[in-house]
C-alpha cells in the first residue's frame, strides 16, 4: 500500500480516489473536533475528514465517485474545523488544487493543453503569420491585428502568457516531485 501524503494535493485526476492526512494540533480529532474541506471552482465538492487510526490526526478521502463529478479546472479550497457541539468553527487552511481530466473518458481529438498554452499558441501563430508569412492582417478572438499591433499588443501579450505558462509547468513539475526548474544561486564568503 502506498504512503498516504500528509498535505493537500496540488492536483489530482477526476475519477481517482484522493487521500491525505492532516495534523492540526490545536484542534485534534481525538477531542471531538471535525474537519471539512470545501472545494469551489468549475463545480463544487464538500469532503468530511475522519479520525485517523485513533490518533489526533485526520484522514481525508475523496471517493472516486465523488471526484468523478468534478469538472476539470482550477479550484480554491478551504479547510474548516468545528467543535463537537458546533459552537466554534475556524478556518485552518486554504489553497488551490487543479483537477485534471480523466483521459479515459475523453474522445479522439481531445486538446489537453491548458487555456494559457492554447492562448500562447494562438498568439505565436498570429505573430508568425504577420512577420514570416506575409499576412497583412490576422483575426484572433474577434479582433483584427496588423503588423503595427505587434509591439503595442501582441509581443507584450506573448511575454505575459509565456511567463504564465512557465509557472504552470514549474508547478506541475513540483507537484510531481521534480525540481521546479528555477535555479537558486548561493555564495559563500570567508
């Protein structure tokens, strides 16, 4: 059996079972506190945690059938604890998670690129048509661009989308346990 992670996931696939444990020393499960997660994004899901192996910790399980109901995309989540009598409620953590589509449910022709990557590819295609293929104008998302729009609009948009896409790739690498791709330089002095 695989080790159960001790932190919330950065991503998971719709239709998969998702588990993690959570330790909240100020609000232990052994003293009657309950923990609940609220996911909000393209769809919504509420998940109640349970006490983990008679300890003070919690185990959170999203059943495969529950995660299958989620639409792929980015979600915000909040973790809240409540006292046994419900008189006290506290937010103990929050963050974001990406729900990836279940590829076994996708049909031929599925485009797995992120929205950022699709936009970047469209901008790059527009720039190439204007600069290398001799087009006088190109329509993109209902707007007509000419070569004079290159420096004012297209190149700044391309730079912003490229940076955002690189952040997405770094986040994906980190979520998969790999290096994020950024170098950390250090120096030592005597």
